[in-house]
C-alpha cells in the first residue's frame, strides 16, 4: 500500500501556524535536568560503512548505548567493539528507549527522513548523513520538524567543519572577487553500477538481512545484492547518484559563502535518463536571483569529464572555481592550497581575518551543541536547503527538461509532472504521524 500521507498536510499547517501547533517532548538533557558536562547517550542506526566511521567519531567523547542495523552481520561486528550497547534490528524499537539522548542516522538515503523524523518527535537530537533525504519534499519536512521540536541537528557533510572550507567561505563572504559571475563545480568520481540497469534475477534474501526493513518507506522490490550493502546509491528511490552523494560536499562552500538559497531556473543534460538508474556523468546548471538585481548568478555542476574547454579546473578533480570581476578562486575539496588568480593581481590585497568558528570537528560541534554549548553550522535548516538544491537538480535531469523553480513552494511551475519526483509516494507504516 502506498501512502499519500499527512506529510503534505503537516507542511501546509506548519506554514499557516509558524510551526507552533504541535506539542513535542522537550529535547533530551534539558528535559532530564542533566548536567551539560555529562556524556550523551547515543543510539546509532546503520553501523557499517559510513556509519562505523561516524560512530567511532562520536564515541571518542560520548557513550554509544544502542546499535541498530537491519543486517545482523554488520550489527554483530559493531557489537564486538561496543559490547555494552543494546542491539536492535528495528530503529522504531530502539527509539522508544528513554535513556537515548541523541541519534546517529547513517542508513541509505531513502530511510533518512523516516528515522530522523521519528527521533526528533521523541525529543532526541539527530546527526544525519548527507544528503539529508532522498526527496526535496522530505528534506523540507525534516528542516521544519527540527525547527518545531527544538532538537539539535547536524547534516553529515563533515568537511563543512574544516578550516580549509571555512577559509574559502570567508573569502567568498568578504567579496574578494567582487561581483561573482559564475560558479563551476566538478566531480570526477564515478559510482559503481551507474549507467547500468536494474538486476533481473531474484536471489533469496540472506538470513541475516531484514529486507523489508531495509526497504522501509519505498515501494516493494525484490532483494538483490547489487543494492545492499554498497550499490544502492545509484538506484533512484534509494539514492540519487553521484550528484547527491558529492553535491552536498562540493557545493557547500559556494552555497554558504555566496548566501545562496533557492534557484529560479534549473536545467540538466547527460546520457538519456534511465527510469531506475543514475548516469555516469551529467551536467546541472542553476540560476540564482541576485538581491541587487541584474543577470542571474550561474552555478554549474559537472560529473566526470563533461566540463567543456574553458570550464575545466586545472589540477582539481573534485572542487570549485568561482569566477568574479576581479579574478578566480579555485578550491579543491580534497584539500591543498586555495588559489586566487591571477596571482599577481591578488598579491597585495588585504584578505579578511578569520570570522567563522573553527570547531574541533563536525561531530564535536554537534555534541557540544546538544549540551547547550554553541550551535551547529550544518543544521537541518542549512543542510536541508542545500539538499533541496541538489535534489531539485536531480529532478531536472530525470524529467529531461528545464525547470522554472519555485523553491519556497517546492514546485516546478512549468512542469507539473515533476511533482511525483519532488514528493515520491511512500509505503504506509514507516513515516511517523505528524
């Protein structure tokens, strides 16, 4: 059964009431009257792969008290290291435990929203991997519920906390390039199975895997090992390909530094869209209105080798070139020196002093904020908006035509058929009632 849920009704009500209509539990620690110096009790949903890395990052300072994974083999491996933690295969049972203050969500993209919403509605702080959701609609829903519940949130684009990215952001915010004309971003990563097709055989579900729970809110489909544990990201419905995987990383600095929000026009091209599988390469072009008026600011994403001559960023495989009236800024996501070119033109310029906080890392920024010390900088309001922009580009590619985009309403005004991709159907029983 596909549920046309109350999610739409919630957003409509939230818009009318300013998110003040519902009563939620107070965020943990505050509600319990506990000292901010105490360690958080953290539950982890998704304990393998990226989840193991996130869990280890948080475990350096906090208590891991509960582990949840639909793959019992992965769950057992995590339990070997965190033997005192309780074990679950269903996150809904885990979240009912009253001693859990905060939750790490490290599952495939299609389950991010359902798990995070359930945790927030119980007053638990949430750290969720990027992209925040697998649909524009659910990214907005997560941001709105986070705002209403008052819990501390963080999207897991870990480089956001780095000195390297924050320095680029400071340079852009300070306007060192003058009026910015264009932003070019490139990513040469190619995901395994991209550009392929759906599997046709239907092997048996392994005894250690709870397949229906792995699917969660998405429509039923047969199990195949190509999906779990590693290949799910290239299949629409589970993930959104390389762009959603890397876009929330590589577009982060220009999105933050140039104070971007909603694009007004989106177009994309690449190999002909497949109904079920993401491509190896594509281009997505956004236009953003400027507050001061004039021609729109253009932001372009290139997968792989699609960048034409003149838009190739020399020496950068995953990064950004910002083109302004005074020159260019080149930033490599993987690290290394940020370049202001031509070098002689910027040799004597007085660069701005650092102005953004420098947290020890992305995890500690979150855990400290959960204890009332400071704020997160990639919370679900910021991370949700960044995710929306990326996923709207995915919609434009899959639809195969330019979109006139009304970001506030999450709507392609010239393309009603995009609605089914902006807000895809979900199975009943997985999203909490709002």
